[in-house]
């Protein structure tokens, strides 16, 4: 799964799943640009890990839920790298765990902008460059939430549902331009967000307390999600588009 000559932009690439994807794609030969919002220390750590593979990896601070910042971001990446032919939208935030009756409308707006509007903005902005390349790939990181539709999760569920709707629409529109669009949807994963979720929903102080009841005897790792992304953007997935690939061990 070699990616030499390709450039990947990964939103939320400083931590968790996004960071694992950044390092994995660099390891496969891509040059990588990652975005981060506040945690510069983790962004630097990801850049260092990516550069250890011998590839060019840069970080960009941006709030991708804002159109103007996304526009500046993509312009900067194109200026620095010349083109973008892989986009992975991994940036995401959790909802507060309230019922619909108790949810502040501002929370719906906030999560929709991070999960869905940012995906739209980044896709729209990278498409002109991506269409000029031999192949393009857009990967949306979704969630098993769109299978479970759990209560007390309306903002998150709605944001991820809109994200997936965008991906399926884009796949049909952009296939004629040689662009593949796929969804990768993990279940509970050993990330900061996953650890908070495990504690809130099951009382687990350590997410690995859930290993025994998880498929294959362990909670999903960010690297296992990254491996699926590596596949869908590679030549091995040359005839794969418009797919939703679950990475939850068959639990749902």
C-alpha cells in the first residue's frame, strides 16, 4: 500500500485516530498535513512521529468548523505541498449525554459544524486540486453510533448521520473525476474520547477493563482504524467507493 507522491490532509490529526492515520499514511509514503485546534503539544508529537518515517509532515492550527479558517488552511497546504489528493476528516467532539428535551440547541449547532459542516467545507475546498490528480480519496471517520442510535446522544448522532449522507452524495458526484469517497466507522476505540465514554457509560476507570467483553479480546486501537484507512486510499482499493466500513469487531 505505497502512497509515494500523494499528499494527505487529515483534520484532527494531532490525537487519537487522526494521529494514528497521519503516522500510518506517512509510513506508506504519503506527505501529510494535519490540523489541530488547541493541543499544540500533541500536534508536534504527531509531526515528529510522522517525520520519523522519512516523509514530510506539517501541522496547521485551524478550527475546521469555520469556513474562513478552512479556506485559509487549504490554501496554506496547497501552497506548501502543491496539491492534495487524500482528505481524511477525523476531527470530532462528543456530545454531553443529555436527552433531546434537555439539549441546548447550541450544542446541536456545535456538533453539526464540527462533524458535518467541516467535512463539507474541506471537501469543497480540496476538490479542485483533487480533480487534477490521477486519483483522489476522501475518507470520513464516522462511528458505530449511526448503527446504534443510542439515547442521550442526539447532537453526536445527528452530526455523524449528516457526515455519512455527505459521503454517499460525494461518492456519486465525484466518481467521474476518479475520486473515491468512503466512510470508516469505528466502535469504542482507545482514545481520549473513548476513555471518557467508557467511564461515563460503564464506569470503567481503565478502558482496558472492557477488553474481556470486547470482540477479539480487546478494545479497538487507533492503529486498527488507521489500517482500514490505509487500505481504502491505496491501489488495493482501486474499485472501492461509496462504502461504509465498520471497525467494531462485528459487535453491531
